[in-house]
C-alpha cells in the first residue's frame, strides 16, 4: 500500500459504528505498545479523534431516536381510551 493510499484510507468514513469502534480499538492498542514512530503516532492520534467524533455522533443520533420513540410511547399511554367514559 502506498503512502497516498494509506492517507486516503485514513480519511475515509467508517462503514458503521461497530467498524469505527473496532478501528479505534486497534489504534489504541498500537499506540499503547509504544513502538510507533512519532509521525505515525500523530497520524494515528488524528484518525482516532476522527473515529471518536464519528462514534459520538452516531451515539447522539441513536439517543435522539430513542427519545423520539419514548415520547411517542408516553403520549400513547397518556391519552385516554376513547371507549372509556
């Protein structure tokens, strides 16, 4: 893999939350090993930040969807049944 291909891969969007999480975990393990040159460590750190932001965004979207679903359920339960008087 050439250097430009590596850079393009590093800038690509993950295909899913799970893929981003797995890639982030690999980066953490590699950085914790302490065997990466400085330039590679900086690039890995930058990619880790991008992945973290992606994961946080996905989690926030999921939380918002849950809130919307819960609000609809609460509304449905709080409305009186039209058959009851």
